[in-house]
C-alpha cells in the first residue's frame, strides 16, 4: 500500500474561521449560562425533584456515547487490520477525545456543586457505577492519547505491534466505557424504563452509529475546508454500509428492550407511557428515534446504493444526510430515554393510585430551559473547537486528492 | 463550610460529618472526644427537670412515650447492634393530619407547606393511596426508608450517601457533589435536591444549595436518646400512629409489634430491606 501522508490545516477558508468563531461564542454563552444556573441554583432550570437530570444530561450522555463510537474507524484499522481505514484513524482518535471532553464538561458543569470536582476525583465509592465511569472516562483519554502517539510519533509509528496493542486496548476500553455509560441507567432497580441489562449493548450499538455519523460529518466538512477528496468512493461506500449495520443494530436492541418489557405485565403501564401515551416522549421515540434516526437513514443509504439512487444523488450526499438524521435521532433517543424514564412516576404501590404534595403518581412536567440548552450546545462546541484547533496544529488529516476547481 | 469546621453549630448531625467538633457529642457518628459522663447525666437531668417544671401533663406523657432509646455515650461509636426503625400504623394515620410533616419541617428547617411542589424539599410527605378497583384509600407518611441495602448509597460516586452502622441513611453535605444519581436510584422518591439558596438553617440540620438531602431520622435527636420529631408530633396529636425504636432489640416495642402483627415494607420486592415498616396497608 502506498505511504499515507498527513496534513495540518493551513490554508483557511472563511468557513473554517467562521466555524471556530461560532464555537467559541457558543462556549462563552454556555459558560454564562452555567454561571447563571450556579448563582441562582437549579431553580432556573426545568429540572425538579422528579426529573433530576435534564437537557444537559441528554447532551452529555449523547456526546459521551458518540465519543466511544468515534473510535470506530481507528479500531477497524488497528484491531481488524483494514488498512483502507488507516488514513482516518488519527482523526477518529482525536474526535473520540474531543467528544468525550465536550460531554464531560457538560456533565460536570451541571453538578449541583461543580466546584467540588476535586472531591469526585479523590473520594470514591467503588460500588458506584459512576465511580467506575470516572476511571473509564479518564482512562479513555489516556489510552486514546497513547494510541494516537503510536500512530503519530515518528519512532513509535514504525512499530506496528505497538499500534496494534494500543488499538486493542483502546477497543476493549471503549466497549467497557459504553457498557458503563449504559449501566448508569441499567443499574437503577426502581426505574421501570431503565432497569435492564440491555441498556449496555443498546448504548454500545448507539455509540457505533452516532460516533460514525460524527466522523463522517467532520470528514466531509474537512473535504470542503481542504478542497480535497479526503476519502475515496470505496470508503464512502464502506461508511455507508457500516452506518446501515449500526442503525439496524440499534433498532434490534430497541425492539428487544421494549418487547421484553411488554411481555411482563408489571411493565405494561410504563411501556404504554413511552410507546403510546407519553406525549413528547412518545413522539420523540417514534418519530425522532425510530423514524428519523434509524429508518430514514437506513432507507436513504440503501437506496443510495442502487442504480436509481445513484442517479438521484451521490453517495456522499446520501451519507451526509443520513449522518445528520442519525444524530438528530440520537438526541431524540437520549431525550426520550433519559427524561421520559424520569417523567414516568415511580411505582411505590403497584396496582394502586397515589397522590401527595410531592406530586407522587403523576407524570412529571419538564420543559428544557434556555440555560440548559445553551450549556448542552456548549458541550458540542467544546468538542468541535478541540477538533478544529487540533487539526490546525497537528497532522491528523490524510492528504487527499485535490478537487478540480 | 468544610468538614471538621470548628464553628459551633456549623456541622450538624444531618450532614453526616464524622468530625463534629462544634455540634457536640450527640452528633458524633464514630466516636470523638470524651465527655464526662457525670456532667452529661447532670445536664440531662437538669434539662428533664426544667421540661417537667415548665410543661407538665401532656408533655410529660409525650416525653415518656417517646424515649425508647437511650443516649449513646459520646465516646462510643455508632453500633450495628442497633437498627433504628419506624413502624407506621396507617390505620391510625388520620386523613388530613399533617402534624408529622410540620414537625419535621420545623425541626429540620425546610419550608412547609411547600410553595413549589416540584422543586421544594420535602423530607417527609403524606401519601394518599387509593385502590382504583374498589375505591378504598388510606394515607400514610412517606420518608427515607433507611434501607439496609440502600440503592442511594450504592450509586453515590463519592460516598456522600452513606449508612451508619445503626441503619440510619444520611448524606454527607461536605462531599455531596450534587450529581443527583442517588435521587435517580431511590425507589421511594425520598430525596430532594436543594434548588435555591437557603437562609436560616438549623444548627443541627445543615443544608446547602446544590446538595441532595432527605430524612435523617432526626439523627441528632436519636443520638441524644430522643425520638424523631415526626413520631413525637404524632403522639402529641393523640394518633400514636408512629413508633420509633430499635428493631434489633427484641424487648423494644417496635420489635415486639413487628414480630406480632402483619406488617409491610414498601417495595419490599426490591430487596432493599427498609427500616420503615407499615401496618394496615
């Protein structure tokens, strides 16, 4: 195989600077929102004593899940020896670190006492899956950094065994990380819409989908920025196939999760809530998650592979649209799962109706507040700003074929 | 406020801090500086005498009824020989009576009646339970169930949620980072998040914006050999629907009644082994 050459971004378009400036502004506004929320307390958010995790957690978990999936391309190249993916492995690792940083920033800044982060980093309860996740997240940074070093260092990159070992370690770690993230919900015994071992594989499948969608979109944005075809038509086809497989995997686990619940009479009411009666959560589940996030991307990508599909739009365009839809679906999935699972009341007395001054027995009202949304968006921008700056200072991108002007 | 703060009253029992230099021996969870037993006895006798002198009659009855526990010497750690618990007789819990809630609020300094039901703290609330099939209903107080296997303690990343050896589940406000994972995990919706800045806190029940809190079983009173405020208020109102005591002591009234009558624990199926028992539900 021909030697792969990498490049830094140096010839910047207004698009590049515009994006960087936009992300910097969004981060600044997000930090302002954090100050506002911390000063006044969470009373200025939409969260309450029933829906304790709101929109920031939707963004945070989405980004953390996507971070693990962003490592797909690097894993495929190192662990599964697919050399065609090698040129994108560096970007894959970078994106994984950046998305995780963005997600964790949101998570930390939404704490009731964010200034006690040092407490969280030094005082552990090892029975808590949250504690494990602190190790899994910080470990992920370190391992992916080492992995990137084995790819990018002049000396280390000459040793394929080193790269393979780091790749394997990162691959196993990312599976553990997403298992941990899914288990944050799966371990909650009293929440009917969470309490399932399937949360872990469901989140892993979702991570594959959202991570690859992010990778594809960043790659295509960089194609525009560099005015180079960074990935060949064969790679576009490969990504197209992978995205379909990942979307179907998410669909499979989603179906099994809900079918299992539907089979148990004790969960019918909870399932009816999310599948039929839950208002915004039902809408986001069916339209956002299933239709927009899974079925439409699958249909578009499959159609794009056919002769008539190719005549209608390029595979690149189909992949771009499908990736955007998958990410919209991902946010819908997270919202319906995280918020919907809390909005549904705890079943203190199975078979009975309960009421109280604490709003027991009622579906909890939650509406995202502006500061929450701004904090969540800041997390996305933190990730994208890290990617943008890193692409400028270090050679993460492969050199592609110049587009004809 | 930091753990071990020596300002008087800055560390309360409810916070769960193990070094209670300011708040006194009654709040010490793990032992601490020795206090002369004779002095303690004198102070206790003097306070009892004063109480008797000022408030005879009803107060005497209430005081006598609500002292099933004996004060733990300050130089002794909390012991797993005790398992503090509550027995609540829903048959005696009067509809519309909110005395236990008011007493808890007054004792611990959280606002009741609540202005914002969704966001205000409620350490204890009255639940109305109705059977939709036949329309029968009853009411009961609901608070932290002080589980032996508390999910809130399991999930807390920093260990701020913890269970004392005697079964009382608390939040250490000094290391609570406000992640709210314990609220996600609690099957009883027993915990509240402090959504707003607070003023006028009680010395023995420190609270903090951005931290999670819940019923402490009036640990500051229990350590002095007294009963929780809710139990006392229920007795004062003449309902006597709540009994506090040591479930591990076969001679205690609570243990005898739990052994004699058919009792229920809420969501017992979850295996959390709650320390709060209910009768007639």
